[in-house]
C-alpha cells in the first residue's frame, strides 16, 4: 500500500510540474480558444498584437515582442493609432490593422 501511495504521489508531482511548464509558456490572460491574429507583411514577416496599455495620454503596445508607442516604427511600418482592441500601422504603400483577441471577446453582465 505504501509503495502504491508513493508511486501515485510521484506521478501526480510529475504531471503538476509539466502543467506548470506548459502554463508558463502561455499568456494567462488570453481568452479560451484564442488564436493570435496577425498580419503578414509583404516581406513575409508576421506581426502579432500582443498587448495594449493605455496610460495618461500615452498609449503603449506590444507587437511581436517589441514595445512601441504612438509614431514608433516596427520595420517599415509606423504605429499611427491605438484603439481599445486594435492598432493601425502604416507604411508608404500599405495600411495594417492588428486586433487583439479577435472575435473571442465575451461580454458578461453581473446580476446582483
């Protein structure tokens, strides 16, 4: 009985450790079933909007791991607008709109 308990405990610890490793690689604030939306540039580079942070007159975004403020550049694209759920990037010839959590926003109401 003791050996069975120890074996089960070790198995449980191994599963827990593997789950923590998997969870650390994912965004814990991401809605269930979300797949990152992004845009592919003409050079083939994919840009993914990861985060939008609104401050006192300063809007900061994270696109493909790079922190940008309004009018900063990522490659040939300039960040021109930051909205609640999306950003606009412009180059000389193209306009890109990146959205965060596209089509997976769930609005709920709290009943008192």
